[in-house]
C-alpha cells in the first residue's frame, strides 16, 4: 500500500504541467518588480512587452482575454494579419522591427509606440504619412550600442544630432531610446551596452531639446532582461522566455531589411 502510494506520487510529479504562457508572463512581471525594488527604482517603472513574433493568434487571444493585451511585433506583414484577427479582442501593439519606408503606412495604423527609428529617410517617410493622416506618433530612436554590423540603429556618437534633426517633424514625438545588447555570453559586455544607452539618454535629456522626451529606455530581452532592468530599462521586450523557443534565430529578424 505504502509503495503504491509512493509510486502514484511519483507519477503525479512527472505529469505536473509545465507553466502556461500566462504563468510565465506573470512570473516575469513579478521578477521585474522584484529587481526594480532591489535597485531602488520606483514600483511600476519597468513594463514587460511580450514579443509575439511567430506566436499563434490563439495563444495571443487567450492572453488578451486574461488581461494581457499588449504585444510587440517585428514584421509588418505578421502585424497586419494578427491585427485583423485580434483587434476585436482589444489587442494593443508596439512595433520593434526594422521598418522599410514602403511599409510605413501599414505599420503605423494603430501601433502605440514605434521602437525603431534609425535613419532620417524613415523619419521623412513617417512624417509624410502622418501629415496626410493628420496625426502624431510616439517613437523611440534605435541606437546600435554594440556596433555589430548585424544590428540596426544609429551609432551612439550621432544620437544627439539625430534627435535634434528629428524635431523638425512635428508629427514625430520622441519618447526615448531603444537598443539590442551585444550578442555575447559575457555579462559585462552586455551590461555595458545598457549602461551606454542610459548615459546617452541622460546626455540627450541634458540638452533639453524642445519636444524631445527621454522617458523610455527600451532594452532587455529573454537572455538579458534582468541586467537591463538593473540598468534602468523602462520596457523589456521578451519573447522566448514567455512563449517558448523559436525555431527562427533572432538574427533572421535583425538582418532582414
Ligand atoms: C525578437 C526580438 C526580441 C525578443 O527576443 P527573445 O529572445 O524572444 O526574448 C526583442 N527585441 C527585438 C527587436 C526582437 O526582434
């Protein structure tokens, strides 16, 4: 009898369900809160942006229905398809990918924040479309803090002048900076990318450029969000740690034009 009970317990143990997508999301949210408290940052000063590229609309729909309607997407075509299905569920979007000028109109239809303004040509295209539609858009400037050629973003040295240049577009509201840290297992190197972005945002803030806010620092993903929160991130963009591993490597998303 005793041995049977033990045996059953063993079976129960191995059959224990792995955490659901919602559970993983909520657990990362609480972890973010713990880290912000640990480094003496205000409660709620870092948001989690679940990155849903390649994730099915069924999974996303369940999150919407459980009070988690915010998503980050990397490709305009995928955003468009999912938006058509999930709009009725109250889904909200940030766009975090490299944006081609010919896809601006489709991309900005109802996104709340564009994380990836990285060149004047894009700003010009954004302004043109926004002027036509008579509205504004909140954006972040993407900075290439690692100098890796595989990543998009302006180099840190030209960030101040780039921010200055963008104020001529009164449809574009600059809210902060975004970066992808170096692809490295060396935490010191990864952390230094985040520190670089923070220092840069303070430098731009000090310039007090009319119409430029530096409220947001979008940095940190599945592999490095803990470091990013410690270094002052206000938005971490996390995909795989919530939704499971993707078969497509991240480099595919970052290299494609
Ligand atoms: C995919 C992606 C992320 C999230 O990466 P994960 O490894 O899934 O956490 C963050 N930022 C950008 C720009 C991405 O394309």
